[in-house]
C-alpha cells in the first residue's frame, strides 16, 4: 500500500508540473504585453542611470577629495573660486545585470486579494526591468538560463528561455552558475527558503564581486493572514497539507515568524552590501520597477519606500 501511495504521489506531482508548465506557456503572451506596458509607463519617469566612470563624455564637476591624485584636478574650473574640482566622465561601459525570476511551485499562489499569481508578477517585473535596462545600453541575462544580451528583443529572448525550461521543478534560487565579475544581480522571489540556503546563495554571488538586490514578492494575504475557523493549508512546494481547527489562533505566531524570517533575510543582504525590499502583488508593478531601477548601480543600498522596507 505504501508503494502504491508513493507512486500515486509522484504521478500527482508530475501532473502538477505539467499543468504548471502549460499555465506558464498560456500566460506568457499576456505577461509580455503587460511588461511592455509597465516599461513604457516607467521609462517616462526615469532620469537614467548615469554614473562616474571611464567614458569620454563629460558628466559633472565635483570637489577634490583628500588623497586623490593631483593630476585629476581640473585647474581651469578650480581657478573660478577657492575650491579644487575634479572633472568626472560618464560611465559608458556596458553593464551586465542578471535577473532571476523565481518560478518555483510556491510562486503559483494567488488569493482573492490579488489578481495575479506571484509568479506572473515576478515575470512582469523581470521583463519590464530588462526592457528598460537594455534601452539604457546595458546587458541582461538570466543565471544558468540565458547569456547576457543587449538585444532589442530582450523580452522575447527571456520568454523563449523561460519556455525552454518549463519542465521539471523550478528552483527557488538561482542555480550555481557563473555570473560575470562585478556585475549586478537581481533576485525576484517570495524567499520561502531556509536562511541557510539563502545565506549560501548570497555569499556565492557576492564572492564574484557582484552587487545585488533581493525583492521579496508576497501575496497580500500572506502578509495579513485573515483566516478564521477550520482551514486546510497546502504547502505548494511538496504538496503537504495541514489543518487548523481555529486558524485565527495561529495569526500572531504566523506574523511573528514572517517578521523574523524577513529580518533574517534583510540581515544577510546587509552583511554583503546587498539591498532588500518587499513588494506585494496588490501594488502596481510600475512602483517596484521604478524603485529598483533608480536604486540599482554601484554603491546603492536601499530599494525605496514600501519596496525597500517590509
């Protein structure tokens, strides 16, 4: 009997994976259109990602700092007043951004308080941000799935890459694939993983010199836990279930554990110089895209208002 139950469980799991793959394939055309709409909306409110670097175009003058080489001083500008100034050039080298959209089973969740799954919102954010970055002259890749590219068809390329990997269980975190040194990494996920696994992932990516950002994507019902009475909960990753006789008595413990888990995630990011933020699926996707884009780049730490503080 145990062997039969185990085999049946595997068959149910395989059917679920097949169904999830079919749902993703069916949803992608809509997600592509939504991502392009979001990107178009956001791009009008952005001021670009220019920063100091080794380019040839003048960017700005700034005050000379102690310890800098005297050869960097712009004497013509400095002659205008009593201060010394350095001429900074605009950063022009193509920057690489790796975007990881979590498509694991837990991302399939959607409550009556939101109109799309966490997975769908995650993909829309990834596509929209990629579109904006490529238009700004940067390259975008998906760790272990798609090499960095500056193609104008970036959304189509990403969609094709996701479709090529719809079979089998999708991992919660990026695979242990090499990312280019000193690049930028963005993880879009509900972060429902152990802190040890999360710590190992961030440490591995940070070891390459990469700067990174983590955006935790939650359904609003996962934040508020409004359940009452007898409720059966299903764990989407492994299909496990648990029944609460009076779900409202679980609320305080649940909220406390969520806060503790989020604090631990943030602490791991802070320890590596990464930023951490929270986005709910009942909020406009443009809000998260704009906040992330404006705060990406060397030296950034915060990811905005609601997006930056969970």
